[in-house]
C-alpha cells in the first residue's frame, strides 16, 4: 500500500552487508508481507559499502516502478551504522528492520507491528527453529551468558526482524556491532520490549561456520554492552570492585610474606611472590582511581546526561473558578 506516501506510517530499513540474498526474490516476499499491513510504508535499502551486484538488482526494481530508496555508504561500517543511516532517511512513526536475506517468513511481519500496541519494541524469535545440534548449543550458551551478565532473558537476539516506535532510535545511538543488543539497550532506557514468535523462513539455509575471531568479537561486544547497561553512570562500582579485589589480594599476600619474615625469618629477597603482591596492590589502587575519576567526570556532566524516559505526565484539572498564579499576580499589579 503506497498511497499517501507523504503520510508514511511504517519505514522499513534493510541493511545490506556481507550476507545477502537475491533481491529479485526477497523483495517480493517482503512487499507481500508489508501490503498485508494495510499501512502506508516505505522501504529503505542501506548498502554497507560497495555492493555492485545488489545495487544493480535494486536499480532494476526501481526501473520496474518499485518505490524503494537506496542509501549507499562509502565503505563498510557495520550493520549498526547502516541501521542508523537508514533511520536518518526514514519518515515513518514505526520502524521495521529486516535482514537482507531469507531469515523469517515474510507473512509474519504483521505480528511484529501488532505487538507495538502494548510495547515500544518487538523483537522476533524464530520458532520453531531449524538448525544443527551444535548451533542450538551455541545459541543457548550465548543467551545464557547474556542473561547471567545483564539479567535480561531473550531467546533469539540474532534475529534481525524488529519493529519499534520511532522514539526508540531517537533515544539510542548504535555503532559497531551493537545491533544485536538493541533490545538490551532499549530496555536500559525504560522502553517496553516484547518478544514475538515468528516462523523461520524455509529458505534460511545458512550453513557457514563462525571463526574464532567472530566469537572473540561477540564476547567483547557483550562486555561493552554489559558496561553500558549496568555501569555507564556508576563506573566506580565496576572499577572500584575490581580495584578492591585486586588490592585486597595483594595486601593479603604482602601480610603473609611479612608474617613469614617476622615469625619464621624467611628471607624476602629474590621471591617472585613479593613482586606479585606489590603489583596487585598497585594495580588495585589504579583501578579504584580510574573508577573515581569516572565518577567525577559523570558528576560534572550530570546535567547533560539523560538516561531515563518519561512515559506520561498527568496533570490534575484546575478549578476554573480559581485563577492561575500568573492571573493572581497580574490582578495584584493592577489593583496595587
């Protein structure tokens, strides 16, 4: 449904990275799912770097009369940056992110949009989920680590199908590979998140293997998100805890060595334990100092930091027979 494009309701953002499908086959599926919404929509493809094959396929779709927008980035910046670039060109009050490959059944798109009636963001969960036993174990281990570190439980953060109110991306800035953790970052801001079961596409036949470097990157991304969620405004709790533990271990070892020297006459020269205990004590103090400096920086910029969202403001109705404060002051001026 493309009538009334000046009043676009749904903006669909499709970032195209290193993995993508034949757009001539994928786009008609998405278009059928979007038409079922019965809402004015727009489709924005964001090419994350030079993708000549995809660009040519999209030009053919545009030449065939398909009203799609193509945004091409100068180089590959990552899917999170591509999503933010698409958001800058989006006009709808509802944002819908979809993968550039077959991942979900396009007929299930409506479930995500409908879930926004009671939530600010809806994330898809592919169910029933196809895949090998190894993939299932890897997926469960990843989400168990997320739940343990953040206290938030999701079952398919790897699904790229999401629907959200526009204000979600107005409050959150993504970079790097943080798109996988968009639900976690939105939850931190106080947005209501719903996880919706949607059918996996029968064409989702990814059989590639992840390299060890990919696992290392995901682990570091998870640590980054953990810090952003739990310690952004409380760095002393993170660095202070590490510092106290490290310095405590160093101090305990130093006391042990001092006791050996005083009570049993054990020499301290040429003992690696003395160097280790001294190093632990110094590093612990430095970590604590880093956390304290972080607290001081946040304190000086506290007025400019907003990490909350006002859901609603309800004012009591004013009695029309009682003049407002400005009216009372004006009366006093005139009568005085």
